[in-house]
């Protein structure tokens, strides 16, 4: 089974993947919003997602994947810097980051990456607006500009959500 879905929230994506495995669908591959699933026993796995420091295929990302696999987790798929792992649920809870400082670092990486992409989208959008003002354009150009601003807003909102998660974790650390 294949499902097209776009997530900008790692936690929501993990919840969704674990809900699907609860219904007997195990993630077997991911590529640019297309999730491929295969049948499995209900609740057979627990999935976790991480943002690696470098793109998949590099030596440092391969070393990281090998390190996580040595903990008993199974590498499922990666795309860009995102990586998907799973562990048999029978082995108990599965966490990639057990201490608050490590969790904060992950969300800082996510926030920073999404923030940069959002800024880039807005720069492109304003550039498009400038061109519209100078040269005019058809409805397609206006629509494209609207999509660019929408994407920038959605990605910026996701960066803000990661920022709030960081603040929540910092408060949790203080308590």
C-alpha cells in the first residue's frame, strides 16, 4: 500500500506511523511524501524518526545509522536528512533520545532547518511579487506566488512549533 502525505511535524508523523502499525501496516520505504507499507502483525513495531546531521548516503549518516542499528533498532528508510527506524514492540519502549538535552538538540536542528527553508520561501515569494509589480503576469503566476507564500507560512509554522517544543523541554528540564 502506498500513501502520499506531507508532514512537517516529526511527532505527529511518528504517531501516525505507529497508529498504522497498530492496524497491521509496517512502513517499508519513504520517498518525498510517498510512504510504502507492507502487512505485518498488529502493533509489531515501534517507529521513530530522526533528523541526521548530514544527508543520507554520506559517511557520517551511514555511521549514525550503523550506531542506531547496534542498539537493536532496524533502519527502514531515509530521505534527505530524515531517517526512519523501527524496533519490535515486544522489546519494550523505543527512544532515540532519552535525556532532555539530546531532545532539545534534535528540535533545534529541526527548527533551524525549517526556519531557513521558510525564509527562503518568503524571499522567493517577495521576489515574485516584485516581478509581478514590474512586468505583470497571468493568473498562473499569481497562483504560483500564492503557493510559495503558503509553503513559507506552513514551514514557518512548523519551525515555530519546534521552537515551542524546545521551550517546553527546557521548562521540563528546570523542574
